[in-house]
C-alpha cells in the first residue's frame, strides 16, 4: 500500500506509536516520530512510496526523530535524530525536525551501504543514460536537478549516487529534493505543478523546502540506470553557457573527493571508480538560465556523439 | 517483564538455528550485531558453516558491507604496521603488539571479521619516551587532553594518552603495563614481553604467547569500565581459546601461567562468560582447578547478574530493568579494582561533577 492511502491522522498515530515501515529505493526504513511536522513532511513528500505494517518485517534502518528536553537547553525541547539508539547529530530546534530526518536518512545510507560506491552527487536519467552531477557548495546542483526532473528527466537521487559495485549501474533513491532560498521561488516559477513541503529555516538561517519527487521516478525506483556522463554544474548569475570537457584524471580526483566511502572500499573503490570513469564522459558546465541548461541536457540525451556538445 | 532476547551469541552457539528465523528475528539480529560490532564476524561464521545462503536477500547486504569494511580495515592495518616498524627501526628492542592489531598481523582466527580501532603497543616503561619521540618523527602526535586527564594518565593509567597520525586516521596507544600500577591484580608486564615471539612478515613486531594473549584479554575485559565492545572482546577470547586448545598441553600451561601471574580470578570469569555466551569448550579439570579462584556464592550471583547484562550487545532489545544498575556497578567495580578508595573517591567526584562543565581543550 502507498503512504498516501493512510489518512493523515492514522499516519501520525502510527508514526508516534510503533512507527511505519517505508520503502525508499533499495532501502527500507522504520520511522518513528511524535513530532507533527515530521508526519506532515512524510505525508506531503512520500505519498507514492510503499508502506507496510511494521510487524514481522525487516527494516534496514530504524530511525526516529523525537523531542528531547535537556537541562542545558532550558526547557525548550529540541528535535533529536536517532538511528536505533545511535545519535550522530546535535539536537536541532523543533521546527527543523523534518530536515533533520532527511539528513539522518542520508547519514544512515552513507555510513553503511558499502555494497555501493557512494558519491555525494545528484543523478538523473533519460533514454537509459544517467548523468551524475557531483555537488559543489553553491553549485546550484539541486536547482538544476529540480528543473531537469520537472522537464521529463527521471530522478535517481538528489544527494546520493549509489553505484552498484558489481554491475557499475546506478541504483535510484528518489527521495525529496532539498532546495534553498531563492531556488524555491525560482523552481515554483519554472514549473507551476512542482509541489513543495512547508518552508523551514536552517541553523544558518537559510529557507529550506523539499520538492516532492516525480511520481514516475518513484514508480521506477527499483530500475537501475547506466552511467553515461559526469557533469560538474556551476550556476553563475550572469554569464555565457559553457560546456568544457574535463580530463579523466581530473574527474577521477574529484570523484574520490566526492565519494563517501572511497577509502572504506580500499582497492575495490579504485576499481569501481576507474570503471565508472572509463564508461563516462565528463564536462564542466556553467549556466545562468535554467531553460537553457535543460535544453543542453535534452540535446545531450539524444546525442550519441557527446563531443559535439555545445557546438 | 519480557525477557530480553539476545540473538547474536545465540547464533554463535547455534548457527543452524538461522534456518528457522522469521523476518523479525533477522531484523533483531542485524541490529544487535551492529551494536555489538559483530556483523562481519557473524558473516564469517555463517560462511564457514555454509549457511550464508540462508541469509534472506533483504538482510544480506548488512553482513556483506560489514565484511567489506573489516577487510579494508585489516588491509590498512597491515600496511600501517609495516610503516610503523619502518619508522621505529632505530629502536633496539622489539615492540609487542596487543589485541586486534596483533590478531590481524599474525592472521589469527581471532582476526575474523574484526574491525580494529587502534594499534596497541606494549613498551617497557623506561623506554616510553624513546618510542614516543620516534613516533613524533614519523608524524604521530599526542591527542590533546584536559590538564586533569593529562595528570591522571601520567600518574595512574597503564597506557600513555593516544597518539594520532597527522594525515591518516590511525591511533596508537602505548602501554607500559597491562593494568594500572596501583591495581589489585598487577601482572608483571616484563614477564609477558619475555615470552613474546616475532610475527612472521613483521620483523621487529612481536606477539604474546598463546596463554598470555588469553590472560591479557581476560584481564582487560574484567577491568573495562564501559564494556562498549564487551561481546566482541569476549568473542575474541572464545576464538583465542578455541585456537589454543588444539595445541598439546595448552590447558595445563594456561593454568600454570595464570597462577604464576596471579590472574586466576580474571581467567575464571573469562571462561565462565565465554562458556555462557559462546559455549566455548573448557575441560572439566580446568573448571575444577579454577574453583579455588571462584568468589563466594553471593558475589558470583551478583557478578553473573551484572556481566550477563553488560556483555550483551548494547541494544535496546537486549536490555532490561537491571541493565542501568549493572552498568553503574561495572563502572564502580572496575575503578575499585584499579585503585584504592583514597584515590578513587576524589576521581569519581571530579568526573561526575566537575569535568562535564569544563570546556574542551584545543589539541596539543
């Protein structure tokens, strides 16, 4: 059954009580929370995902976000994320409970799922060819990804590129896309149908909203995709569209820096990374306007001779 | 009250039982195994018993990922030990490797699925300074500590504070004794060093003798105040014992050495709980012999209550109402063993009421 089939009151009750079992990509979660905004966030963003009765099931990650009152903080409760009793983060103000859950889920995967080479990168797919977009701070990666998936690209992930170590293919984990500040109105204007969660403020005083993953991407969340390009996007406020090939060596270096578990995999990390570089072309990509950027990506998806790109 | 169900040691004792596991059992096994740091070792056990195909597909990656990590860890550890030896080549005495790093270097069964956090070295007390400065030249540095802790280490601890590598995420603990000098059981570390033998492939690094490895592990386990890896450490002991037991005259040698080192009590407990959790085979004569080291019946009952809880995985599903007092009791008991009350009371007061409110120091 899909999460949207649970009435909101029932979702809140189950979350607060025994928790819900939720399938996301290759992972299953058991989520518990007594915080209403967490129930709301999940209800708004995960409607298309599968839920089950948690009894007699196996879940990869048992997580909770609950209010915690500490003496040091006075009596104002904070939200604390727990992975089965392990608390990897400092508690955050209660209104950041939902973003804390999303961050916690990323943490669970990136700390444990060593059956993949995990890269801190978004990944989208069209015509059976996936584009990996490694995240640099303020590169506008998530904004570009949101625009692409609202233009017919399939969302594999906004944050975690999971490369199967055996096949070299990418496993989808199409969870919500996290957008910041000006990106939120920008994407709203880009596509009227985009659905966002309520806006919250981060500790760095940014506005944060999550965009619901497209239904089609969630429906196909168990279909891996073949990596074809690695593109390092960079948004500039006012500049020329630019697509420059990037050397394999440089790409390799960036990938190892962006990988969560490159060193944990030892020689295997080297092998998977090399295989990935061998079967992909990579570019540095600079853009100012989303429409133009999407048009370039669409040309990329139909071109089989990528070197002509940008001419 | 529902009795806690501890599945990790259950599977070690009865690997075949996994064939009858429900999904809820697998869920619990993976969670407890992760908390006990024993997922990779469980995996190794199931592979050895040709039972790994009975792990359901949804749970399998947890075991495989843990094995991947353990293998990488061990490979890195071997490389680090070679580098370490190269940087200490100027020293004219051998360094004794202890615990996990030793098991890995010597490729003992106790290294199976073992994650190794640190390198533990046993160094003669009078040579500590030499080793430390050699390490400093090889880019190892002392971890910054608050002034109180620094003085505490210098005066009472059996190891020097940790040294970390400037670039690699590695930690070395330098020990000059097995337990604190003021402790009740005070095995002579030089006796241990004398019987250590060189590890093949790691010239200059040595390994304690079979009996000493076991006595050392047993002593540490029952002086450990947190027991954060209690079941994993006990599992190491189980594997050390099973390996050594295949040698002729092992048990008489172990008993004689325990008597000589005055470590019969820790050995008694180690064998008792290894049998309890891992069904470690221990001959009846050995148990008879150690009866003289047994505490009184009331004490033993209390110890059982404490250690069967403390050694279980630190996961909610293994805890009951008596787990918190057991934890407090272990903390007090181990400190009691380490030092007389005149020193103990001020230390605990400081740790409970003063240090939590002090600011973190900058690394030295």
